[in-house]
C-alpha cells in the first residue's frame, strides 16, 4: 500500500479542535483539502502527521503550539491613533482588516480594542498560542 511522503500531492478530510473540544475548522460537507506534503502549505504538525499515512487511513493527532501557529507575539499588537484609520472605515471590535507592511506586503489584523483616541490591532494568527488536535483522513495520494 502506498504511503504519503514528502513531495506527494494529497487530499485529506479533517476536523480541527481546540484543547476544550471546540471545532475551529473542518472539511465536512466540503471538498477535501489538497496540498503538497512538505511544501509549507499547511502547518508543520499537520504536514508531519500525513507522512506515512495510507489512502483511506484515519488518525487523530495532537499538534503542540510550536508545530501549529507558534506562540503569540505581543510585538505583533499595534496601538495607533484613531486619526490613522482611513476615512470611511468604521472599525468595530473583531473586524478583520488588511494593512500595508514595511516591505509593501499585506498584513492581516484584527481590531481588538477601540477607545476615544486609539485603535489596537493584533497581527498574530488567530490560533497563535494554541495547541490543536486534528482528525485526519487521507482520501487520495497523487
């Protein structure tokens, strides 16, 4: 039986849970997730979990913070004067925005606080600092 290895294109169904059991993402009712093993398209722990799986095999894997989205970095939380908010944008708590980075790249942020004079934006990935558990089923290799 063929097993998935680095460089293989694979299709998987998955359900991702937080440590308290809350489902944060799932492919249930959708097309399977397709990626190339070892290419960096998915988090390291997920990638590593698929290596060695055979088509039709299922497993549950616990992924520690360092193999998921990494630790939260407080340097990625920015507070700026409200006057820096573009005209016509009415920010709300939890709103997801994109802003330009120092090198011209787009950075995704979430509005985490708004006061009368300032806005706080968090550029950490939403799952940073969290260990994750995935139920993975390998649907196809190739």
